[in-house]
C-alpha cells in the first residue's frame, strides 16, 4: 500500500485473473474497496491498520480475537493481525490461531511488519502448516526487532534457524 492505490487495485485484479495466490500487506492503511481484499488469499495488518479497515476499535488481544472472525468473513478472505508484543492472530473460514510474540530484547521495531510478511510467505511457500507459518514469521520479526534499521535487520536463514531451535 506504499504505492498508489490504483496500482495496487490493478495488480490485485491482474493477479486474480491469473489465479495467483495474492497476499497483501495492507500497510499503511489506505481506503480500498473490500472487493479487492476478497480477491486475496491473505491480508496481513497490524493493530492500527486492522482498526482502520474494521472501522472499529478493539482493546487488546482478547478483544481482537473476538472480532477477527467477523472481519475475515466481511472481507471474504483470511486475515492475519500482528499485535506487537501480544503476538499474532490468524483467521480464515476454518481456523482461528493465535501465536505469542517471541520474547527477545527490543532495540527498534522498524521493519518488523515487513520481516513478518517475508517470513510468512517463505513459510507458506515451503508448505508449512498454519501454526508453523506463524512461528516462522514471528521469529523473523523477532530477529528484526533486535537490530536497528529496516533492510539490514532482516532475518537471515541462519538467524531464523538459530531462533527456532
């Protein structure tokens, strides 16, 4: 969503026409029709973005867990909400998973969402089950938040493996 929304819409439509698996990191939150999210396989949001698209506020993880099934149904797709130190929530038509944040010292959170998305896609491409995907993605973010800067703090495969053991 860091590019013009018309380009995002075009890309989603083109990918959907090719029956591609579409994963959208809806960050930063910008107005886009729900019909575009319905064409996606997964929409990943942080807490603030989720509240923007829900048009509702939630107070913490327990509240978000109650609200996410209706939100995923409203968007007609799987939804993943990252909650920083409160972990992550994933919901699709058949599943509702929560995964705790990895307990590591936080130096800076720049790039944490990007590393989460990268880890999630990496894990999904490796045919991991959903809990495994959430663990890998969360570990990627845990590596990132222990360093400064965005690009240079992204997890390497060896850092990821070390954290996962």
